[in-house]
C-alpha cells in the first residue's frame, strides 16, 4: 500500500490474487468458476438474446433506482431503493456474463453495459421512463417486480442450468422488491387526497406500457392478479387506457433511454482502457 | 490416499476460517456460503462458494480471501467455483453463526418461508414475525426498514430498551 495517493493504493493489486472492492469497470466475471457449457440441442443464440433482454431490463431500472439516492423522501426509502437497485444490478451482471458466453462473441459484462447504444438495448420501455415522483417510481417498481418475478418463477426450470439458477436466485430477491413496492402503493393510494391523486396520475401514465410486458413474457394473469389485489387494498381503480404501440424488446425506445445511457456510460467511454 | 484425505481435511479447515468481508464476526462456514472443499487427483484444491445475493459485492473479496489463505498454507493449486444452485438461504447460517451474530448485536434470521415451487403469493397482511432484541431479549420489537446497510439485513428497533438493531433477513 502506498500512502501518498489513496486512489493509487486502492487500485493496487486489482487482479485475481488480491481482489479488493471493485469500483467501476474491470470487475471479475460474476460467473467465475461456474460450469458454462450450453446443454446439447439448446439454441444458444436465442438463449443469449433472452439473457441480454433480461439483463437490459435490470440494468436500466437499476440506474433509475440509483437516481433516487440523495433525493428520496426519507433515508430508509433511499436505502431500500438503492438495495433493490443493487440486486437488479447483480442480476444484470450475471445475465450479461451468460449472454457473452452464449452469443459467440465472448463479450464481458462491461461491453454490454458500457459500449452499446440505445438502439441496441432490448429493455422494455417501462424500465426507462423517468422516475417522476415517488408514487410513479413505486408503482413502476411494483409492476416490474411482479412481472419479472412471475417470469423468473417459470425460468427457474429453464433448460439452461445457468439461466435457471440465476432466475431461482432472483425469485427470492424480487419477492422482497414486490412486497416493498406493494406496501407503498397501498399506503399512498389509501393515504391523503394528494397521495391518492398522485397514484392515479401514475397509473394513467404507466398503464399504456403494460401490454409490452405481456408481449415479451406471457405472465399477464399473474401480474394482473397482483395488481388487482394491491389496487383493491389501495382503493385505486384498474386503469383502462389503450396500450402504446412499440416494443423496447425490438430496439424501439422512448427518448428517455439515450440520456440515461449517456450518464451511465460516460466515464467508461471517456477512458475505455481504464479500470477503477 | 491417506495424504489426500489429510489434505482435504486441512484445506477445508483453512477455508472454513476465512472471515466474511461484510459480517467479519462470521466465518464463511458460519454464513453457509462455503459449500464444499475437495481435492482433485492432481492436487488442486477446489472450494465451492455461493453468493448470498445476486448483487453481493463481497463475492470477489471472498474468493480472493479463500484462495490467498489456501496458498499461504502451501496449497499450490487452488480453484474457486461459484455455485448458484441451490440458491443461498439464511437457513444455512450455522447455530454457531447465529450465536455470534446475536453476541454482536445483530438479530439472527428466523426460518425462511417454505415455499412450494410455483408462483410466489403476495401477502399484504401485516407481517407477523417475532424478532428478539439482541440486546435485552425483549420480543417487543418492530421493523423500521426492510432494507439496511447491506442486502442481507433489515433495520429493527426494540420497544423495551429503545435500541435500534439490525436483523438478518430470512430468505
Ligand atoms: Zn431491547
């Protein structure tokens, strides 16, 4: 350890023999030491595309959740949103690593996160919408977690053992995320006139993006059952608004994704060889 | 054969003593993240580790810790495997680990919910969870936040002695 420059000493020994806390790029492969063979007869390209899309959903929403840090209404909520974002970031890292092993390019997680443009991202548009107010953010989190939880529950028996294991682990985390968001939606919907009105506004604004979720993964019944249960308890109506055409899964995004990525990717692109 | 057996036992013992980076009062064995230690025919020591949470930033630190201690103990070839399946559960924290947590003012986890495979039901009724205050033993406690400084813990407070404390979440 050198004392003269704190960042130098942090960066020392940034290799396998003496890994310290990681800060930005150059993380170790999160699938390090996992048996990464693709089972015989499995369509590796399709598997890679699935992993990439699910990784993009998680990375983009993790970034939105991180934007709440220093801005949340209370410290407890800030810690909660940051923790949920960290879980999603962990899922994204595992999924990107799996994509890199199966799409034939051997790319690392950093290559997917930092060196693709908005049109190459496959996340659903719901994940990229700006945070809005706290009501908007917890409603989005509820729908996202419910949808991902239902899909991951199915994926836990996917034919690819690595994806199945990532999903099985994610199920436990997503159940916590959904619970947190559900309790807040009930509290705000069933709260003051102001909080109720804000939940109504959030519902009207987000419902047009729900159809896209079900087109990507057909878990409509499970998600609507969760939503009905929460909205009933919150005294909120199920919104009836027509879906907005378009598919983030096909690379069609709102104008909000590019600025989000610009911030996420700026340092890595300015210093492409750096690890920190 | 005898040497191999002795090596396994010695390697296992060394790996079991490595402290967890986030809960340093626990060893990796106490936490239940060290799943197995074996020795390959060519003498390579293989340690199986499992992450607590997908986003756990301590995994690289754990891997490096186990590898370094084994190398220091004279094992020339060391391989660390990440095991994702079955996923970690707080039920794997050993009785010794639970005792150490409580001793350090952190309430150990209750039993994780037994869930059959299939959809996870959403329960909006108030959670009935008894968590004993690690300081005074009172059962009059309440959750203040489901999330805390690390993914694996929640924030609670004791209504008897008024002290806040952390609780390792059951998962
Ligand atoms: Zn107490």
